[in-house]
């Protein structure tokens, strides 16, 4: 069911993208031949006049077909015969629609539930920021010369950190001007886990297993959802923290876990916790608050700028080798990720919230990725329009179609390559 919801969400994002092209093409006076919902063979169509609206057999995405987009046409309303500026607006409108929808979704979530700011709310005892002189209430402005739009920016910067000193700029209430300090990120301590999530009682994590991660120590041992963890070795477990604290003390050594299941006690022997990967950390929690419509929209804009910049940085890191291609996900991985995020919700409202959050995130990614100047993507078409503007004459439609076809085959090859990342992860369950 969650996979179906994920496919629907991804299709809606693609349809929104195509709707942007459609609306601006109509505004620009371009003849639109077809607006299709889904892909593949046509099931049925309707509409009078020049535009047909159709529904096709494969429930994924959609497309807009314009006169003179990929073939020569003498029609004055053909795409190829319009000024470069109008053609560029039509091309960029798909990505713009994805970004706009994402901002609207994030604004509504922020207005309803609140949002994170870049103001420091809490510092751990060994916090790298605390040691550098930053205090609770300070607002982080930039990190290593890069503006901080959203707290998630710091996680992104730390992803490629080597642990070297960096400059952090911050603003302190009551102090005029910006303050500067040097911060040395610290490597995190591994956290030992067995791969379960638990329920909550009165807002606090209890000892009842709610889900078991595939391929985890818990699954291999035989734990299942509904088990009540009673003790680990000889230590009683009344809540999740009792288990976590003990596992950190044993540091990965095999343990015995006793659970209650259907009125019986079952003990699992030699359960070996798995250590999390280490990473560089600043030891900080940021303020979370609720605001009015204006501050919520401003927060959504900051989150969107952060995400868009993150996509661009990620591409650069892949090219430079700072990020690994093995971490790239294709359609299979994306659909699986959406399904897993939705599954995290405990009720309909929570599932809907998680779905909206990841849909907004993916919508931003889709918008930005489409503007990359690569053949077959909208960015590639924008590049051709720019070349046309510089040359002061249109590019031969047949050559443009050939360029798009080559780019399309490269994209298919890339999607196939991502399957070698996604399928093993899907089989392993992580």
C-alpha cells in the first residue's frame, strides 16, 4: 500500500511539472497538441479544438506535446517559431511549478506544526560550538564562508568535513554586528543498536517493539513487532533508554535479550548490536517554534534554498569524488524511500504529514535536477535556446531531436546504473 502511495506521489509531482509547461505554453500562445496524464498506450482522450487531453495506460507521470517542439513546423504558433524568451519561460515553468508547490506545502506544515530556526537552543557538554564560545540564543549565520539557511545545512557541510578548523559567523542578541569564531568539529561516538523502533507511552519511548529493520541484529535473532523487551542480560528494561544505555556500555558485545510474547518469556542469545557510522558533529540542537503565516513562508523559503543548494553541492561532490555514486538512488530507491517514510507514521494524520514532507523535498529535487544543462533535461533545452539566441538563428529541429535522443539514452544508462545501488539495498532492507 505504501509503495502505491509513493508511486502516486511521484506521479503527481511529474504531472505538476508538466502542468507548468502546459499553462505557460498556453499563455505564450503556443499550440498545445496534447496534455497526457500517465504514459504509454492511450486508454481514452477527450477535448475539442487543438488540444487533446488523454489518459494513458502506465500510471506514471505525464507529458505535454507542443507543435514544433521536436519537428519543423511552419505554424506561427509552433514552439520553434516563438521568441527565445517565451520558449525559455515555457521550459523553465515546469521546474518553477515544482519549486512553488514545495514552498506551499512546507509553508502549510510550518504554519501548522512549527519550524526549525538557526538559533541555538541547546549545546552538549562537549559541544564543538560551546568550546568555540557560542552560547544558547546565538544565531548561526554562516559556516566555513557559506550562509546557513536552515539547520540541515550544517549536516550537509559536515558530511564532507575532514575535521579541520572552520570559521563560524554568528549573531548574539544585544551585541552589535556579527561575531566570528573558529570551530573544530568533533567525531561522534558510535551508537550501538539492534535495529528496532518502539512505541510511545505518554510521549515517551517504551519497551514494546513496533517495527524491526530488515537484516538487523533484531530480525536475525528472531524479534518481531509486538514483543515487549523485558531485560537485556540481567538488566531490566522498562523503557527504550534502558536498552540503549546498556548497549552503549557493552560496546557491541553479544547480549541476551528477553522478551514477553503472548504471555510467554523468550530469550534470544548472542544478539550482536551494530554500531552506527561515525560522523563529525557540532553538539548542537536548534530552536523549534511556531509563527505566523509570514514567518512560516520565510522558513519554507529558507528550507527550499537550503535543499536546492544541497542538490547542486551533491552533484559537485559526485564529480569531485567527495560523495560516492553508490549512495545515489534512482526511481526504485526513491519510491522505496517514500514508502518507508510514510510507514513511519503511526496514524493517518502522521502518515500524511510524512508523505507531504518527503513529497516537498522530492519536488524541490525534481525541479532543480531538471534545470541541469544536460541533453533531454529542461536545462539542456534552455542551453540550446541560449545557443540559438547567441547564433541569432534557430537550431535545426532534427539536430535538436538527435541531441535529445543521445541525452535520453545517457539518462536511461544512468537509471540502470542506479538499479545496482537500489536493488541490493532493497534486498538487504537498508
